[in-house]
C-alpha cells in the first residue's frame, strides 16, 4: 500500500514539474476549444449546440497526448525495472499508474472545463450533466490509455501508435459521455441510461486494463 | 578490503544463489549459453567479457527481469526467491526532476524500507551535501552514486550490479568496494559485471565469451 501511494505521489509530482506534461494537456485542451470557436465563427446558437461534444472530444484528445509518458520515461531511466521487481501484484501497480494519470490529466481537464464552456457559450443547464459525464468517463480514458501505453512501452516514438490503438477503444466512452451530456442538458429521460452505460464502460476498463497492462509490461520485459 | 572488525559484524543473511544451465535470448538471438553459478554467503563473482558478450543480459535474467529460455535460478533453494535479489543496472532508475532525497524516499517506499534508511543510504555514498539538489543537476559520477545507494536502501541478500564503477572516481570506487565488503561480512552474495579491474579479495571471475552472441 505504501508503494502504491508512493508511485501515485511520485507520478503526480513529476507530472506537475518542468517537462511533466500535465499543464500542457490542459493547455492543449483549451487550444482545441479556442480553435473550434474560431472555426465556427460568430453563430452563438450553433456554438452552444456543439459545445459539449467539442469539450468531450477535446478531453479525449488531450488525454491521448500524455499517454506515452505513463510508462516510457520509467522504462528509459530504468525505474520500470525497479517498479516491476518490487511489485507484489503488478496489476495493482498498473492501476496506480492509471490513477496517477487521471489525477494529473483527467482531473485538471474537468477543472478547466467550466472556463472552456463559457468560451463555447454552453447552456446553463448543460454544465452539471457535462461535468458529471466527464467525471464518470475520464477515468476510463486513463485506464484504457495506460493499457495502450504498456503495450507500446518498448517501441520508440510510439505516441501516434498509442493514439491509433486507443481511439477505437475510446468510442463507447465518447458516445455515452457526449450522449449523457446532451441528454442531461435537454432533460431527456435517456440521461440516466447514458450515465449508467458510461459508468459501465469505465468499470469494465477498471476491471480489465490493470490486468492487461500487467501482462503487457511483463511480455515487454523480454 | 577485509577489515579487522569483519568477524564481529553480525551475519544477517546466508544468501545462497544458484543458477543452473541458464540460456537467454534477446530479439530471437541467443546471447547467453549454459551459464551455471553457485554463490555461497559472502561470495563475490566478477563477470567479465567483451562488449556484446551478454553480461547485462545474464544479470537481468538472474534478477528475474528477463525470462531465460532454459535453466533454473534460485535463491536459498527457492525458485521464487527473486524478491531477495536487487539489480542495479547501467541506468540509475532515478528521476532527474526529483531531488536526491525524493528519489531515495521513493525507493524506500518501494522496497518497504524504514524511513531512516534514506539518510543511511545518502551518507553511504557521500551524497549528504546534495540531499536537496535535483538529480538532473548532479554530475554523471554523483548520479551513479545515487543509483548505487539503492543497494543500501533495499538491503537485499543478493546484489547484481552492472558496471558499478564505470563513471566513478577512485575514492568513490573504493567506497563502493567497501560497501561490497560489508555486504559480504553480513553473509550477502554479490555478482558484479565490469570492465574495470576491481580489487576484491577472493572474488571469483567468470568470463563470458563473445562466441555465444555471434
């Protein structure tokens, strides 16, 4: 337990220090929102209609750019060897790495979302459903992403490959997440169903990603 | 390196490390062939051989970080005794964006070491003046000393050390050798892969040949 806490604390510290990537992910998220706003132009009703899907897509892309770092840096400096050698259960360690990634990327994105939402003229009623859907869905993004990062840890410059691996796996989370945000804003009865399915997707990722990550890390040792 | 007080030091372990007919491949190429090693408590084996002869590959396999194609590795008779092994590779496993103490504390947490071990390990490699310095701001030799201080933090019976003295000055090399001597007195076993002529009393030498890799 002490080791798991230490891994999470260390990854968070590294993520927010120079070159750590956590602030960059938030900045990238903001840039996506601004670019969309500029591309759509001055049509306020159109932009408020697409605000939630744009934010969801932005969160998904901003998560992707930081996935490569989850295991690569540790492998390059040899600390992955130490982490693997000292792990009683590698899947628990893999889960800790995913938790650290969510705390350093997913949570800051959620915190930045209200600001971006103002820029995109999101309807007042849509804030809570959007934030709730992000809160339930982004842990799934980190979990699935950490699995892809473990899979590609031995390959140089794998960040594009990781994006290609995770994109199809992210589709259910994107559909139910954006769906829940839209349904919640419109007072649609599908809101609850979408949130439940989104939660199911994240729970499924929580069950499978740490086991798969551990297996991927082990096979990449050889 | 043996000192007069060596007999008074308490024996903490009786580490028997045993490898039988170990063969290892990397990327489909056989690198290490049929290596057998027996270490009794206090034994030191120095692994030599030209570049590409498989020293690192063998050490990683002995540490349980690579799966050998064949052969068996055991510590005190237990095949899964690899938790009692520490491997110190050519990279130092330290984060440049963390300070010396932050790195040491992280390792202490991973190895389940008491917090006081951090100061002990720092002092063991004369890193006290650098406790709050970022590891990225250390020189190559100091960074290596930080990497080696993991041996003191972990307190494992079997040390597998890869090129420990490659970037160390003479005083630091002697410091490392004194820790190896202390480890022997405590009944630990040590395998060192090196190109340097290390002066270790009654160490056995195992020379890996190039042909295995060719």
